[in-house]
C-alpha cells in the first residue's frame, strides 16, 4: 500500500482561487454573496429575482443563522463543555449538525411531525441525535410548538449543565445574521433598485433582519410576509394560527401578509422546476406564488428568498405526481 505523504506548507483559504481550507469558509458575506437570479418563465412579470440561498455550503439560508448562533454561544462562553440542543424543521438543524461535526460538538435536534425522512436521515448521517416530536406535546392552541417545548425542556435539564440551546426563534443573532449579510447583499446586487422583498414566516430572522436593513436604506421598499394555511405541509414556514409568534418577529417592518395554500405552493414549485430549471423547495414555491399574485407591487426589482432545494422533498412530490409526471 502506498504511503501518503503530507506537505509541511500550510495554505490558507483563497476566495479568488476558490480554494478553501474549511467548509465553513464557503459561508457567504457581502463580498461573496449568494446569486440573485431572474425568474424568466414561471411568473408573468419580468422583474422578479430569487436569492438562491440553497447554494450555501450546507444547502440552505439557515447556514447564515447557524453560523451566527454558534459564534454568539462561543463568544459568551455558553457553549463551553456543553452540547447543542435545538428545535428545527430541518434546515437550521442540518447547518448546526454540519458545523458541529466539523468542530466536534455534539448536536441534538428535536424535530416536529411531518418532516421528510430525507431530513432526519441526513441529520443522523451528520452525527446528530434526533428526537422526533409529536404535536401532542404542546397545548391545543399551539400544537406545532412541541419540538420547541421539548428542546427548551432538555436545555433546562440537569441544571442546565449538559445542553445549551441557541433558540433561533428568540435569539437576536438570527436577525443580525441577515441584517449584516443577506440584506446588504440584496441591496448591492439590485443596485438599490429593489422595490419589494418577499419571505416566509418561520423563525423570522430572515424577514426581520433583511426587512430592517432594506427599510433603513429606503423606507418605500415593501416587505411582504408569506404565511401558510393552518395544517400546512410546507417545512420551514409557520402558520401563527397553530404556533406562537417568535420573539424575532418585528411586525412594524411588514407591509402585507399573504396566505398561501399548499396546492398553490407545490404547483409553483413544479413550474419553477419545469419552466426555469430552478430546483427550489416548496417554501420557495409559496413565496413565488405570492409574488405572482400580489397586485400592489411598485415598479423596480422584486426579490424573493429561495431558502432551500427540492432534494429533501422528493417524497412529497412523488405522492403528488402520477406515473406520467403530472399532478394527481
């Protein structure tokens, strides 16, 4: 067997060469933004662009938040000699688990009912412990908050000495990630010509962070929130008819809220695949449907966030599509 020799010269990451010494060095920032791509065919308007956040290193917009959450825990000393526990429907969990794997930090995820099996399998591949959480754990008025309640219970267990919870729903570092990176990226990429920004209700770090930044640059920019229907099947999005509003939500920067049904979101997701070659997830479909049907958007560049890809949701679509590839 050949013996592998190791060079003694240490290299550093070099973005100009696209050479990186650590997967985390691929995280975007204002000088290295994720792409902004026009939707050419799936919508009627010609001024709609998507911020392709699934080109982040761990596959979603939550890479940004997870990085800031971990950095905050490290800076405060809260992560010392503790494990991470967090509630997530998938994307934040994957980012935390991946970063935990790189840094040898154990991660436990409490995950709600209805999350695709591909997500839980990927988390376990990354070494995370996964607690699938039934909705019944939470009171009837907020049945979708069971995973959050369990994560907080674990964080408080053993006198708070074993786990620390980043708490993406309440932690301002989630908002700061988007105020300091995603918002400025969008402003620069549209050359200040953005007229409207669309994002979904979730942890609300994206919506609040980007919304605040854009409103500070131009108070006339419309910030539109997308809310799924009650009982929806759109991971990453929250209906506040069945979940608490997170502390990160700042309603003062929101100009309108659009409710999108699952069928409309999935139909637009398929349209984006088949007409634009954009391999987006169903939350993007919900956002683009809201853009396409909104009647009061000022002229200018319209931007929607595209949080992740369809790769984790193929089982959802296989249930929808017949053998000929058409919705049942």
